[in-house]
C-alpha cells in the first residue's frame, strides 16, 4: 500500500480539482479523500504539489522507430503490402527504447503504438504503459484500433514503387473494397463456410472493425480526406477516429454531426508538406469548443513524446480552454480508445497511474517530480 498526502488533485472527473490524499493498493486507487489515516504503510507528503492522472499519447511510433537508429531500427510499416491488418505492432516494438524513459520522466504513462502511413490499411495498434519492463507486462490492450491512411503519404510511397493505388480514388477504392470483402467473409463465416482452406487473418482482424469492437483510425490531414473518413463511417456503420485532422476546422459541422474523436497533431512540427500548409495553431480550441473529443498527440517521433504537455500548452496559448487541454492528454484519449475504465482519470478502482508536478503542468518551467504506474514509483526527481 502507498498513501500520497496533501496533493492538489486534478481528477479529470466531474469534480476536476480536489485537495487531499490518494490511497493505493495492489496497483489500484482505493480511496481519495481528506486526511486519510493509515498505519504501517509508506506515506509520501506531496506538499500541495499538483497531481494528474498519467498522461496518454494516443498515436505514436514509440519503439517501432528506435531512437538514434536508421533502417535497422525502423519497423514502422510493411511498406510493400498495401493491406496489413493481420500484423500487430506489438511484434515490432523495441521495449527498451530510451524514449520510453523520456516519456516516464515527463509524465506520459501510456502510449498507443501504431504503424506508419504508407499502407492503405495498416496494422493492429497496441496500447502499452511506458514502465521499463518486458512488453507483455506493459500491454493494456494489444488491439486497440487498426490504422488506416488517406492522402499524400500513401500516394507518395506507391508512386515511388509505381504500383497502385496512385491516387485518392484508388486509395479509397481499395479501402472500401477491403471492408466490403470483410463483410462477405463474415457472412460466409456465420454460414459455416470458412475452414482452414479460406481462413483469413486479414478479415478476422477487420471483423472487429465491422462489428464495432474496435475503431478504424484514419490518417486524414486535408478536409477532403476527413470527409471521406466520415463517408466510410456512414457507409459501413463503423467507429472512426480521425488522425491528425489538420484541416478539421474547415469541416467542423460535419465532424460534430458525425461525433468523431480527433487525434490532433502537434504544432511543434514544421509545415514542410503540402498537407500541413493550412494548419492552424488554434485547431484544438476550434474542435473542443464544438464538444468534439479532442486528443492532442505528438505522433512521436514527429515530435518527441516528452513534449506532449508543451503541445497542450501551445493549444491553450491559442485559445483552448485550460481544462480541455488537460483532458486532451488524459481522459479524452482514454475514452476515444475505450480504455477509460482503467486509465485517464484519478478515480477509485482505476489503475494508479499518477504524475506529480511541482507547478502548473502546462508551464514550461514546471517539472515532473514523481511518476507512478500501477502504484509503483517508476520515476522520482
């Protein structure tokens, strides 16, 4: 057992801020209150430091693109195959990548590791905690969503190979055809017509998307690609997450009607690609003010994972409500990923993933003084 006393607790629940203590047992939060009394257990006085739930980065390549490595440390995509939902990023993650430690030191306790943007349909994405350990002990959900991609990145790779699809029409056709083929496969399966001769790992994985058991996260920078993602959602009645959403502010009404969570890219990158030319720094404010589930992400290594709070701070500078910015790196991604029963807020029964700051977490001079994962102190300054 562990007792954290005298903290300013940002619960990220209905009562955002409370002052008091947190009692932890067996890796879970068991009590939150004032002046909790417990004998013969480890007690840490936080001296009114700020306490947040562990931060969540819902879209990264952490461990797939290893720090300081070239091709030998790049396992982000099976680039020569446009449809790869049968692959899982857990099989490519290097769990001892030093960037996991950087995440810990900056309060990021959970990341989702997804494949790259070269495939039309990429791999199954894995949600892991950042504690240094073997991967199997860190996984929260080995199959949290399937990554898919629209737009220039997929076009560029196929043009380099001179293979189809080479256009947005071709990309969307292949995406739609694969989902239709999955529906046909499911019907055959229910009719008992699938055996070892026609069993498909691809369609088995996509069956979870078609049946609503996990979302399809679609990379879409341009407004036209975001509208395509919405169209796919409506055609197949599936759950969609929009990744990057650079021009999402242009189609706010459509996003609001479709009620699609957006994993918004950080403004700390340059605008060197055509798809980023219309990026606006106030996108976080514009999306969240419409009630959209807005999740700020680094897309590590686009932006290093330890800059997640700085990315949220820039959103606040550009008009995003402070509380919404904190939600965008805690409870919002947890809800969008279907993990809010375990992480994303400080609540009795949830995992004791907690980060302590010596000041305002969105101020650049504030430091993380302690990070806990499953109730274990994994970093202390």
